């Protein structure tokens, strides 16, 4: 624990050093603001521009959470389906992997052509980036169910559904959570990309406007906001995991 | 009246006879031990009774009903404690009942208390010692509603002292409950100390090689282990085992 906190401090120091060098480099080389703003400029913009930025922030958070929930739901559904029906798994698994090779940037305009500017294409984009880690992690978790426990449950007369709800699902929970952490960080990125498909507000919109008007400082505000949101999302999942999985302090027996 | 009746069952694994024409009766309230060398097919026999495997021949009858390949008809305590790590002791102990329908929490708490685990009722398995986990596993089997309990070498992973402790503990709990028990072990002394009857399994393929009715009165005390009678029995069975092993090899 102590060691962890110490490591945390070290990364903060590295980060501060990085900003310091950045600030210094911009000042010394006299780089124009539209090319690369100094951290202090970005900070000032973040604070003064916050009232108008907050609206965008809020709508991205909403979109991200909705998409995340949908993606996770879909991911778990697919995992359960593939786990319970092995012949479907063999047929579908390669397509799951292929789905991750579709470049979202290329797919996005197509989705707009097919589904218009509504919420649907946005949800599809976020789901596409979110579901995969959860599906893979859950499948792995199901597969790794302890054979001893499975043997006991069967001897004790557990039905297939009891086996799933009472053993396989809780057993896969730690694994599912590692998938959720990855998905949580992806979901904000997914939300921002989906906002490029046309939205009234959101960090994606704010970013597009900023870059087309050469407000590079605002672009950086958007970037840092995305990073911060992803981190907060990640931390929230870790917190939920801690609350839910209190039994796992040592290995499974 | 016999609760469990195993009639002429055989089982092959890839053309190797593991169990051949095995017959066994277990009576109501009886504690029967199966003694056999490692790899002789004791766990396989339990898997057959538990319905996970189907016998190639023969029938297994529990209280007058055929239970071939039917899971959940017997209560089971495996060699490793097999407690669900996300459940507290209380929740684990209730699992057997839960799978079969009704839960009786107050009875479970009472049993946990009798087992000397009252303060651990709401602890998770990783907070318990090996011996404590086995106690929980045994209570779970005891609370399961089935008419017979199968115990597959429950103490073989424990050290010698804990093992004796557990034997005494199991005996005291059992003598107050008198459930029908079928118990597998490698250990002759353990079988003698606990059982009403000992069944010796031959090796490859497994059949019943010999059977002994153990006459010691109950309740049995630890001192029994050092009495002449006990040692005589031990010698007697040991020599039979030995002569019998030499015959078969
Ligand atoms: N699923 C299986 N497939 C093939 N062979 C098996 C299978 N299960 C058990 N065997 C074989 O059957 C024999 C009996 O095994 P079993 O586990 O029943 O022995 P055991 O008496 O319980 O031994 P131990 O005392 O070491 O637990 C062994 O030779 C084993 O290799
Ligand atoms: Mg065995």
C-alpha cells in the first residue's frame, strides 16, 4: 500500500516535470499559440471557458455512460450466448475479431448514411468499441471455472442454469471486471468519435469547432478532458469492483 | 433396510476395467468405509453413485429407486473443500439445500455453532484454515437433504494432528445425527475408528475383496485408538490386506 502511494507520487512528479519542460520550451522557442499553446494558456482557457464547455462535457458523459451500458450489456449477452452454445461460438468467434478490425472513422459516415443523425448510429459506434473487451474477458472467465467446484456442483445436483448463476457467473466476475475497465476507457473515446457524426453538443463537437477555428488551446482542453473522463470512469469501475468482490484477497480454493 | 444398493456395476475407461461386477449395500444409519489403494477406482465409484458417470452395466438403487446417471440424489463431500469463495460460511453451508429447494437458515446457524465456527458464520472461506474449511464442507453435506452422504477422502490433505482432531469432531457430530454415510479413505486406522463396517476394494479392476463388521461400541472415544482390541483389529485387517495385495500382484 505504502509503496503504491509512493509510486503514484512519482508519476505526478514526472507529469509536473513534463508540463514544466513544455511550458519552458514554448516560452523559449516562442512558438505561436495556434501551433502549440503553453500549459498555462490551456489552463487559463479551461478555467475561463468552463461555463460554456461544461454543457459539452455533460452531454459527452451522458452519451458515454449510455453507450457503455449498452456495449457492456451487448458484450455480456454475446459472451453468455457463445459460452452456452459452443457450436455458435465456433461459427461466430472469427467475426467478433474481424469486427474489431473495422476502422470506426470509415464506418461512421456510412452509419450516418444508413441511420441518419439520430442516437442510433452513435450507439452503434460506442457499442462496437466497448463490447469486445467485455465479451472476451467474460468468455475467458467462464472457461476458467474451477473444475473441482464444477464437479461438486454437479454431484450436488445443480441444474445447468444453477451451474451458471451460482458458479460460472460469479466465478467469472473478476475477469469480467478487467474487461469492464478497458471498455470504460474506450467508451469516452467512442462517444467523442460518435459526436463527429453530427451532434448539437459534446466534446467531439467542441473539438471540431476549435480545430477549424485554429483554437489549439481549446483542442488541448478537449484532449485533457477526454483523458480525465476516461480516468474517472476507470476509477469508478475499480471502486465498484472493490465493493463487489470483497472475497478475493487470495487465490480461489 | 438398505438405503443404497449397488448391484453388479462395471465401468471401463478406454477398454480398461476400472470397476467390475461390484456389489455393495449400505444400511440406514450405517457408517461404511471403503478402503482401497490409490487408483483403485474409489472416486470413480462415487462419480457413478453421484450420477456424473453412467455405469456400463448394473444398477444403483437408492431407497428403492434406480438412480443411474441421475445427479443430486446423494449428498457429497469432496477431497478439497470446494467452498464457493464469494459466499460466507453460512451461505456456503446452505448451498446443498439451495440447489434442492428449501433453505433452513436457523438449522444451519445451529450446526455452525455446534461445529465451533459460530464466530466465522459470516467470514469468507479465504479467512479459514484448512481444517475449518473441511468442517464447513462437512456441515454443508450434513445439511443437504439427501438420504446418504458420500465422503471422498475428506481429511487426506490435512496434517496428522488436525486429522485426528477432525476425526474426533466428525465422530461426535455424526453420533448425534446418525446419517447414512459412505466414506472413502486410504487410512486403516481412520476407517477402524469411524466405521460400523469396512469394505476393502481390490485393485484393477475394483471389486469387493473383503468386508469387516467393526464391533466397537459408540460413542467412541480417542482412547479407543490405543486399546488392545483396536490394535488387534488393526493387525487382523492389515494382514488380510497384505496377503490380499500379494495375491493380486
Ligand atoms: N475420466 C477418466 N478417464 C480415463 N481414466 C480414468 C478417468 N477417471 C479415472 N480414471 C482411471 O481410473 C482409475 C481409478 O481412478 P480413481 O480416481 O477412481 O481412483 P481412486 O481410487 O479414487 O484413487 P485415489 O485414492 O488416488 O483418489 C485410475 O487408474 C484412473 O487413471
Ligand atoms: Mg480418489
